[in-house]
């Protein structure tokens, strides 16, 4: 890992995400190295020569958070990194940010794949309007290990359980859903007793990692390869339409609270139109 400390004027930036007004990213890059990570596009702007997952910039900011700016706004921590990556153990940027957010009336949403979040349970319990989403798209640890270097699935599930037990709103972010591989029903059954809300998001393949993922499927799951070609090379949306319907039917019949973000691009465009 190439680690560098950099200065930033503010941790808070405007967001184009459909569910947030502002984002906070304490780091640039992420050692989780998820093979499907959309945030790898950041390399175009940061000029890092290292492969995605092999560099991290630790952002130092001498100014306090502008709590007036985010008052009663939706704030997302984080959008292009994991704020609880392994380097957070040493640098504690996220913890220092949370210490300030304790005094904010913003609506805070934290997203992570790391059980390290439990370290900050004392602060999380003090934040007024908080939800925590933990990403899980499989219960197969082998598949998870092929895809990322983040916490084991069993540890992520335990983190959700502990957070829920402590009165924090929990979200299981089923993302990205891999066609024919992600078993959404099995994940729900393993977690429904301590998850308040499920978010569903499909796998998008673009840029350099599209070929990597398709090559992986061809090698490890050849029986699904043609299906991936239909979806990602022939732009056949039938699989997602059918899966969305299946998710709707299952969640409604089982009284599962959920949001489907399969059409993320459409939601972003709608947000932009509403602001114009």
C-alpha cells in the first residue's frame, strides 16, 4: 500500500447521490480493493499510478466541520471510500469527524463493509439522526474473498446485530447483486431479525473492471457466462426486470422494508431535474 497524507480545505462536499445532499470522504482510495468498485474512477482525477486498492490518501483538515451548512441536510459518510477501512484504526479520521457530528442535527447515513464501526459505538449512540448501512451481497465467504479485502461476512452480520441491539437504525445494502450468484432470500433470512431496512442495487459493469469481472465469471462460473454477456454486452435488461419483480413479491409478502436502487442512474437524473 502506498500511503500519503494530504491537506483538504473541508471534508464536506456537495453530492449528486439520490439519497444525500452532502458527502464526507475522509480518505482517497480504499484498501478493500473491491474488484467491482465504481469509485475506481477516482484515479482519473487523482493521477495515482497504483492499481485501485493499493493506495490511500489520508485527508487532513485543520478546519472544523461547517455544521450550519449540513443542518437538517442528508449527509453520507462515505461515497468513494470506506470510512472504516483498515487505516482508520491508526488515523481515526472518521472517529474525529463523528465527535463533531454528535453536535449536528443533520441526517447522517454511514456506509461500510467493515466491522471496525463497532469501535465507535459510544459516539454512534449519541448521534441524533443516524442510519448505518453495511454492504453484503453474498453469504459465501469464498466468493467474498474473491471480490474484496473487507471484513468477513460473519463479522458484518454481527456488526448489524450489535448496532441494532443498541438502538441504531440498520440497513443491509445488498450491493452489488451479482446475477445468478447473489441469493437475496438467503441473505434476508440470515439477517432479518436485526435489519430495519434493505437496499438493493444491481451490478453495473463499466470501465476497466468490466473485462475483469467477465473474465472472472467465465473462469469461476462458466454456466452463467452467457447470461452475463446478454446483460452486459447485449444490454438485455430482462434479468433485472424479473429480479426486481421477484424482490417486490418476496419483500411485500414477508413484510420486509426495502428500497430498490436498480435504476440508480435514473434516480440521479431525476434529482438533477428536480434541482434545476
